[in-house]
């Protein structure tokens, strides 16, 4: 094709290079470029006198500082992002004409922002919440945004209720508490009185809401979109991201402790792994449905509170994304990026999903206030890598200098250019769906069932996952002060599962539900995260040792574990060098003062000759905490003596062996398992 633009994985980076500024080693200047001679003292009338109005340097510096903040996102305020590339495995020509989905030889640059939803910009990252997973594809046909979450359904069915759910789940307005949490009266009052939230609430109470890492989450486009191919034939489509490392979570006690220990836990994990070259990978999957099959299901495929069970409509894996570069400047890139589900390319179209329709209005609208005007598409991170031409002009912060007299269409002076492109020339032509109906403000009859899929989700959970869900309800409702709201929730969730409702009621002091139960017995194994992938790759291992350890043995074990991707970090009595009996040394990364058990995936107890009572006590607490969070623990020789009780030593996931080869093998496997849920923890 002669109008094909050459975009490759480096295109965005090359574009950004023009905007990067290196200040190091340069002379200090004003914003006007004039060198300044002094930056510590304002201009004063006498050494002890008042600052003078004419001090332009002081005024410029202070004014800029005074205006440094922009409004945070109304939702998804706290986020972290990285660059990468996407490649399709095989041409999707049959289903869509989107160019970036045609050629396995093409790598499309991407920018992905992960986020929490409820908390403000400075809130902790391991709170119980939905996670955003928004991807910007810089394609040759323009920017395509896949603005996804880590849960496949949503709280509401119609966009008009979005302000209500957000007001209800955000901190309560009279005292702005609690931060980044749904565990309060207004959220649960909303759920009880807007029962379409039942299914999403089950997900929110599940382990999915406390991910171990952004690298270990699935992503879901939630809304139903359309693929349209070259012949104009359309298909319904749902988008999925599947993480290479599988889906894994924290335990609630651990998540809460990490919020204090390291509120930046998720961004640190992403940042560090990319810096070390452990590039996160996600496969793109699609569920595709023929238009003729629209009404074949027990649920309405346009209802965003429903998922499409993977066993009924399989997920076809079509490509892979790899994240391989951190940002240079969080404000310039991560904060100023503007996503929008309406940023589409030819071959991707919308459906009448009323939640999606609401979203199509909201995102541009919110950028106008957040980024200060209509030219946010010109901010470097938002710029498409292909050129853009139209008659839009002026406005705050305009960067381009559009030359010539003509800024209207149609014109003879510019020969009707920029000219609309036909479909053959790559112009976007909306899918000609036939619509007819009366103007009404109503819920479709097909959107009325709020409980069947909530039950499906419950039925699909493994035993430990069910226990975590019950615990989460007990915690959250335990924080709800209104007895009436508590009771309404118990009565409501009896429609999902009676055992669940009874388990909640028993704990939070309400009456058991008046009625309830369900005849839904179906389950969907794909919904249980225990059925996803397991790997020891990038798992963080705490190695506890002091001077006098057996150097050769520890070195052998660590090399063996590193070969399966485990990342060991040494914890010792002091920072600096730790010496083994045989002259082998390690550099201590942490002491018990600078780190904590909760930020590791596994513990290797080595010991040494230290007799410090304090150190030994702390080591015991450290390993016990890891044990109580169901983590793998390994010990050889002396290290075994640190394991507090016999019971702990005999538990699943605790590997004690003096045969080094066997130890590496068994401990490596245990690290991959991640958590041993059937361990008895007292
Ligand atoms: Fe969003 N959403 N949303 N949302 N959303 C925003 O846009 C909105 C919904 C999602 O990292 C806002 O730029 C409405 C579903 C992500 O920058 C805002 C409705 C899904 C992000 C907005 C929804 C999402 C946002 C706030 C219901 C999963 C963060 C700041 C009709 C598929 C993107 C902004 C980033 C952000 C509106 C529902 C995902 C206000 C009205 C469903 C990942 O425009």
C-alpha cells in the first residue's frame, strides 16, 4: 500500500527524544533562557531588608512552583506506567481490518498505565480495590486505547450511575474517611440499593482485589466492542490480557501491612523488574461472537455486569505485549497520559452497551479539566506517531503552528484539504448497525438478573478462595456502622449463596437471611486464579544469614535458585559485608530494620554463628510471619533450628533438607507454588 506509514517498536521513543531535556551539567537559567548568577538568596534592600518586587527570578521560580499541581484523576488517581511493544501472532484479517492486528512482523509501541481506582494520588497501593490496566497502542492508523480493568465486570449497567457509585465508594464527604477503601457505610448502602453491583462486589471481595503484582493480573476490556473486517462484516468482541506469570495475590493481613511498610509496593515491583530486565509479558486474548449469536445466551452480551464464560466462548490468544522501558519522568508521562475508550482505529467499533456509551462521553470531558484545555493530544505522551491534520485550532497550550489561511472545510483555497479519506484510503467508517426504538429511560428486561453470574463466580472458587471472600465480607461489613445496611447486605447475598450469607451474618451480628438460596450450580474453572500459571520467575527470596555461615553451600543454593528466576536478597545484622567460614562473602541488602517479611515471597533460613538474642528473635518473627502468610520456607543445616515449632517444620511448603541438590529442586518448586493454602496457621 502506498500510503502505509512505517511504524516500528522504536517510533514512540524516537518521537519523545525531541522533548527530552538533560539539565545536568548545564548553567542555571530563567525560563527565558537568561543565565542567573545566584539562586539561594532573593533580591533584598539590604542584607536584612525586605525582598524587592523587581526580583523576577524569585517571582518566576515561586510562581512556577505555586502552579505545579494539576487535579488528580477523579478515579484511578494513583497509577504507574511503562513502555513496551505489542505484536500479533497471526493476522486477524478475518475479523478486523485494524492494521496493527494484521502482520506478525510488525511491533507496535505501547504505553501501559496500571492504577488503583478509589484512592487518591498518594494512597497506598496494596489496598482492596479494582486495578486499572490501560494500554495505548501507537499504531500507524492513529492511537488506539484499550482501557481495561483487572476484573471482567463492573458495578453498574448504565453510565449515568457512574457518579453515584464513585461517590459511594470514595471517602465519605463529611470527614473524608476512609481512604482507598470500600469498607464503609456508603459503599455497602449503594450495593444494597443497586443490586446490579452484586457480581462485581464478589470480585471485589475476592483475591483479585489484592494482586501480588501488576505483572500478575489479568486485564479485561469489560465492555463489549466490535471487530469489523475489510468486507464490513462485524463480530462482537471482548478483550483480555493474560499475564505470563499467572494470576497471584497477597493475603489480606499482608496487604494491609505492606500499605505501611511500602505504600509504593506495586510500582516498585514493576520498576525494579523492568530495570533488571525481567520484562513483564501479557498475551492479548479475544472472545469473538458472531452477530447472529447475540441472543443465544442466558445473559445479555451488552450488560457490563456479566462476563462471557470462557468455557462457552473461548478466549483466542492473538498476540503478546512486553513491557521493557520505564518512564523518564512520572509527571510528564504517567500523569499526563490521557486514555479514552473512544480512541479507536478502523476495524474496532462500539456496541450499544450503555456503560460503554457513557464512557465515550466521560473521558475527553475529564481531560479538559485535568489537563487544562483541548490540546492535550499534543502533550508528547499523547501524540500519535502518525501525523494528524484537521481544522481544529487554538486553545490553551497549543503547540503546533498550523500555517496557511484555511482552517475550515470545505474550501477552494486549500482544494478541500485536509480531505476526508474513504474507507479504502483508511478513513474510519462507523459500522452501520440498524437501530430503532422509542426514546425511553429504562432498564432492558434482559438486564434484570443480578445474581446468576455472582453465583457462578462463587461456585467457581476453590476452597481457600471462598474462605478469603467470606473473610473479606466480614472485614468490610464489620466496618459498616449501620445495622440496617449490614442486614440488607446479608439478605441480598443470600441470593448469591446461602452459605456465604450465613457465614457473613454469623460474624457481623445480623439475623440470618429471611429467604434465599439459588439453583445455579454451574461453575467456570477459568475464574479461579488457582487454575492459572505458576512460576518461580522473579519471586523475591529473603535469605537470612549472619557471619559464619557455610559459604559454599549458600552460594550453591542461591545459584541454583537463580537459575529458575528467583531473586534472592540478603538480610543480616548490619549492612555491609557478611562473611562465611570459608572466606565467601555477600553484601547484605537489608537488616530487620529496613525490611519486612511481607515484602518477600519466600524465606531461606541460613543462620551463621551470631549469638545475638535480638537478631535471633527477629529472625524467628520474620519467618513465622512468612509462614502465617502461607509462604514457602526453606532451611538447611543450622537454619532449621530457627523454625520455631515442630509443627511449622513439618508443614506443607516448608522444605528442610541437607541434600543440597534436592533442596534446590524442592524449594524451587515450592517458590513457584507461591502459597500453601492448606497449611494450618494458628
Ligand atoms: Fe473509567 N474513567 N469509567 N472505567 N477508567 C476514568 O478518565 C468512566 C470504567 C478505567 O490510567 C476517568 O482519564 C465512566 C470501566 C481506567 O489514566 C473517567 C465509566 C473500566 C481508567 C472515567 C467508567 C474503566 C479510567 C478518570 C462508566 C474498565 C484509568 C480519569 C460509564 C474497562 C486510565 C480519566 C488511566 C479512568 C470514566 C467505567 C477503566 C472519569 C463514566 C468499565 C483503567 O473519565
